[in-house]
């Protein structure tokens, strides 16, 4: 049975991605960092559906913790077929009020985290093949006012995806990226109703995205063997 690791897999988009892979017959590893109650609740919810995902805590920006997590996955399952780098954080702030520490932390999770997870996974995927899916953002493509650090980190993730896809193609490891638009999750809870209405007005399909929309895109990329180095926007036509 194939195995998938979903970082940040116990809430929001990550949780929906995890469920989609479970429904498609994968063994799923749910990674989380700090919110243990939410992680345990997600695991229990999946258990009640008849699924038994493995729950592992690791800060994806921490080299040692990522290495330990990968060793645990291979000791349990002996393989990793799909890595979904979904873990991410954001901050809404004008650049004058963005500290160097905030900038570094956003890049540590959103960009360094994907790098560390990819490096550890690739070392074990070579020879067997595999699929890596990085979860970026439409803001990484077009930029967002007051989210300069977040936009820059997701732009870096998109460039990372394209370069790594070329590097790993000879090893039969595919690397793609999904680029969610405005998705109805906790990360967007800071937006006012007026701001949300303005965003919806700019979405040709006329609604916010759902976590499940991103999950379907991830399953598609995992199951399509001749696609690599692509950025699949999941935004209802937003910013096109």
C-alpha cells in the first residue's frame, strides 16, 4: 500500500488533503507541530471514519526533528510514495512593521521546511520513485499587499519546485506545486467581511475555495505520472 506524508496535516487544507489520500487507499502520516489537541482530535475523527493515520510531531524547520520523523516513517512503513509539503504560516503586516525575526520564521517554515522534508524524503525515494507536492499560494504568483514575507516565501517555494523537478526527473521523482487562491480556512479568519466580499467579487467562479478543492488537486498530481515541474492554481480563476 502506498504511503503519503502530509505536513501540517491536522487542520484546514492539510486535514482535507490527508482525508483525500486516505479515501484513495493510502497509508497516511499526519505531521503537526504545536497544536496537540487539534492533532489528536483530527486523528480521532479519522479513526471514527475507519482510518488509522500515523500521527507524528515535528517542527519542519528543525533539521533534526525532520530527520527523526522520516526515520520513523520508514521504520513503520518501509517506504514513502508521496510527500505533501503543506505546513505553512503567515503574517499580515506592512513591511515597516515586519520584524526580521518574523521574516525569518515565515521563511523557516514555508521554504526551509519544504527543503528539509524534500531532502530527507528524496534520499530514500531514489531508486523507488515518488511524488512531491508543495503547497504554495496564489500570493506567491502575484503578490499580496501587507503580506510581503508570506508572498516572498511562497514565491520561493514555486521556484524551488521548478528547479527540483528538473533535478529529480532522471530519478523518476516528480515535483509539482498547488497554488491555492482564497480558501475558506482559519488562516483567512483575520479578514473582515468587507475584505472577504471584495475578494469573492474578484473570483470568477463566485465563491471562496474549500480545502477539499486543494485536496482534489493534490490527489490529481499524485496520480498523473507525466506531469512534473508544474504550478497548478486552485483559485477559481482569481488573479488570472
